[in-house]
C-alpha cells in the first residue's frame, strides 16, 4: 500500500475497493477474539496488541495476509 495510514480506519479506506470488505471482516474477527486489544498501525499494517502484538493483517495486490504472533499460535495450539 502506498499510503501510510495512521489508523486502521484510514488503512481500510486506502485499500483497494475489492479488499475493504475482507479487511473489515478480519478486523471484526480479531475484535471478537481479543476484545480488549489495542488497535494500532505497526509496519504500515493493522495490528492488535495486548502488552505485545497479537496479530497483524495487510492487503496486498491479490491477497490479504494474516500474521499471528507466537503468543496467539501457542494459545490456539492449547
């Protein structure tokens, strides 16, 4: 993404129209799974943190990437 967004709302607004719906869905899913997490932009990607980063996601030309951290992967594994 060429625009450096300062908020997740701005990130989604700047994404390609075809990606916006999926980005909103991803945001809602993370909010449900981690309701107390802070929303931030890290490395120009939406990030959700609670003490440390839990998950980030990003829109690319032909896909959306989801990047959970080890902390989240450990919790899912258990």
